[in-house]
């Protein structure tokens, strides 16, 4: 569907910082589609977005795989994605979405929208890659109305010492360089609370549920409120 309202005006001085990961973007575009179909991510996206209504902002929308899962109670999605190739794919996905989706350039740390205009925000596998997690969550809090929800699906630091050491080692060496700035050992739950949100509910799990544990296996899915 095409958007029913024009894109919101950019914030003064916000700009769009240069974010360009051409090799990773093409790798992610292929792997993420496969993970949705066979790795269980599609069902997690469905769970993440279930019951949403009103206006929604999605930060770091990637290639737009969430768009197909938005329920019809959502009146509009404003999706922000800084990487050019992924944003182009997101624009294509937006045209097939069951709800109106507007895709904008921008980063989570400087959302191109006004204060308090959204009923919910969605962060899906993005807080691991943003350059400034506190700044990104402060922006999410700014654009949400009081009582608005933050829906999140994120990688987390492992609870087991061995895998936690592996995550920290990778994060300080090759992992961010190879995977578009991803950091596997961040603690999004603590960051969300530190940003002034109240955790409503969440569950922790491994992805995939079976087989060897990867640095990105520990995950959390939940809801927080402004």
C-alpha cells in the first residue's frame, strides 16, 4: 500500500550521517530472508508486532522484513534506515506491505520526526549496530507519546562466561567490521531502563533454539513503556 500521509519534516540540523556497508548489506539481504523462512525469525517478527495500533516508528528497518507482519490496526509506519542499499530494498517491501509504510533516510540517533507523535516504536536487531545506544533510545523516547510502547527484538550478552568472553573478544576485533557495526555483547535491557523506559514484559531465548550456540544466539524479545 502507498502512504496516506506525507513524510514528516526532518528535524532541524539532523542530517543523515554517512552509513555505507555495501558488502554487508547485500549479504544481510540474502541471509535475512532465509532466516525468516527457515530459521524462525518470521514467527518472532509476528510475535514482536502483534497487537500494535496507531502510528509506529521503526528504527533501523533494514530491508523491510518486518513490514509484512504489521497488523491492520496500524495506521502508518515511518521506517528509518541509513544504509542506501537496504533502504532501497525496504522501499520495495513497503509497496507490498498490508499497512501504509513510509521509508526515510536517517539514523536512530537523530530521527527525522517531531516529538511525541507515535504510539509505538520498533527496534528489531538494530541496537547491536547503532553507534550510540543511549542517544538512539533517547530519540525513541522523544518521539513516543506518554505511555507509548517500545517493542524490541535484540541480541544480548551471553549469561554463560565462555560465550560472553567470545562475544567481547569478537566485538573488540573483527565482528563489527565484518557485520555492519554489529556488537554481540551489548545489554539492551539495561540500556532501555537507563533511558527511562519501564520494562513491561520480555523473554530470553537462543536463536536458533537447537544446534551450536553462535555469538548472536542469545536474544531477548519484549515490550517497554515510555
